[in-house]
């Protein structure tokens, strides 16, 4: 059995994520891009990559989605689906 305090926090996190997931899904571009600053301002994607945090922020989101999937024992896939779509976009955008 697990630590009841940690289990309670995991449940709280899962409930909050379920509440926010539709917002994340709505914020993601159809092609998978996910960075609301660029989406909302219309700024050029990946312009000045060395000076921006686009890759860093998307990477952090992908890590969080992966951790959530693992925490749920593979039962919660909504956040991971967003991360996979974002990862697929990144691979197609920067790979030859």
C-alpha cells in the first residue's frame, strides 16, 4: 500500500488536471504546437530559438504529461495525448 498522504495529493492533482485538460486541448494548435504566448500574440514560431523558451516549455509539459501517465499507472492518457501530439509536431518541424 502507498502513503495515504501522497495518494490523496495524487487524487487532488488528477482532479485538477481533469478540470484543466479541456483548456489545454483547446490551447493546442491543430498541428500539435503548444505555447500559448506564441499562439496568443501571433509571434513567429522558433524565431530567435536561442533566446526563447519554446523548446524548454514544451519539454517541461511533455515531462509533466509523462509523469502524470506513470503516476496514474497508465490510466490517465489525456495529458499524454497532448504531449505526444506536441512531440510529433516538434519532430516534424525540426527534423529533416
